[in-house]
C-alpha cells in the first residue's frame, strides 16, 4: 500500500513558488497521485490568493487530488500533536498516513 501525503498550506505555497526541494517533491507526489489536502488547507489557499492566475492554478491543483474534511476528532488530534510539531527543526511539514 502506498502512503498518501497530506500537504500543509505552506508546502503548497512553496510548490507554487518553485521553492526547492519542496516543489520537486510535491510535483512527484502529484504525478504519482499520492498528494492530498485538507479542507482547511483548501480554505487557506483560496483565502490567500490574489489574481486570476493563482485562482486557476489552485483550482487545477485541487481538482486533481483528494481533499479530506477536518472532523471534530481530527481537529482534536491535530491540536494534541501541534505543540510537538511547532518545535520541530523542520519549517515545512507534510504528514503521512
């Protein structure tokens, strides 16, 4: 079974900006159909866009992958692990399940 990677908003922004090595890694995951987003990330992407070019790119990206909703149980789990992740030495995070 292959691992699906759920990308955070910052990771997606780095992909769109071409920031390496994130951009290449995300492109590979998209090609392999192994990248997903949460509904919160989708909201943050749409809320932060400026210009039609970005809107089109985000629409295309989101239509090409799974978007997982964030349920109450998921929110609680995320809140419990957030303090650990916020002190991580890595500035960009992608979770695998």
